[in-house]
């Protein structure tokens, strides 16, 4: 009898968790960036401080837009094909960089195998109860993320940082170019995303391969 009660209680707890956790195929997120610490030059800090990142998810497609006072960058990724296109606008230059599956995996190799450990701390962000977790990367470096388990994107390929996170990141802090940058969600929209968001421009950009773009960064 006791065993039956225990099994029933376990089943009910599992059912409640499953019911609370909502898998989402379409989603729009807006994050605000704030530079917290770092030793980078002021111009670099200005490029990130106050920047916004907008993420659109629709099925296997994702679009990530970062906009700041100094530059803008958009990545459109097809998780089914594994391909991506990066659109960049810097100092009047408009670049379109095409990436095949191998390019995408190479670009994100550093973020494979990230593990998340809950700390037990919680806080509310954008109306959602969020759990604090410490993320550990394969090179031993760490970062902190607050996530809600109530929303789980069906497409988790849009950001390799959170591919193995059991929920949606609503705040996280990363080190980029000697800057510590905190990203905090300011808006969550669960309405359908227009398919046109994932259209690739056919003109107006200088097109190059991922290999060519790497060479450009080293010159």
C-alpha cells in the first residue's frame, strides 16, 4: 500500500511539472545588455553597453539581432539544415556571411558540453520565477544564468550557450572581449513570428564565405 501511494505521488508530481513546463515553437525575446566590469577600451564598452538583442524563433528557424550605437549583427539559422547566414553592418559596410553546417559547428565548438548546476537561489524576472545556475564550459570557465523552466523552446540550437539548459534563459552574464556583459530580458512575446523574418537578402550586401570572414578579422 505504501509503495502504491509513493508511486502515485511521484506520478502526480511528474504530471504537475510536465503541465507547468510549456514547450514553445514560436517566440520573441528582447534582451538589454549592460557592461558590468572589464578593462577593454571605452569604444568597445560603448559598443555593448545599452545594446539590445532580439531573438525570433519559429520551428527550426531562428533569427538573432544585436543592435548597438556602433554596429549591428543578425544571424539567421536553420537548425534542420545546420546552415546559417550572418548579416553585419559596421562603419557603413554591409556583409553577408554564409555558413555551412561545419562552419556553424566550428564557430560554436567552444560552447559544446556546457553543464548547468542549480545554486538554489531564485528571483523573479519579467513575471517568471527564475532559478540561478552556474554554467561550466569545457575549458573550465564559468558564467551565471537565471532561467525559467516554465518555457522550453523546441528549437534550442539558436544559442549554443543554452542548448542543454532545461528552460529559457532570462538573465545571464558573459565575458566578451575583456568585458563582463549582463543580458536581461525586457520582453517575452509568445505570439506567432512572421515567416518573412527569416528571409535572406538578395542584394545590398557584400557576400563572403565563413573562411573569408575569418581572414578579414585577422587583417
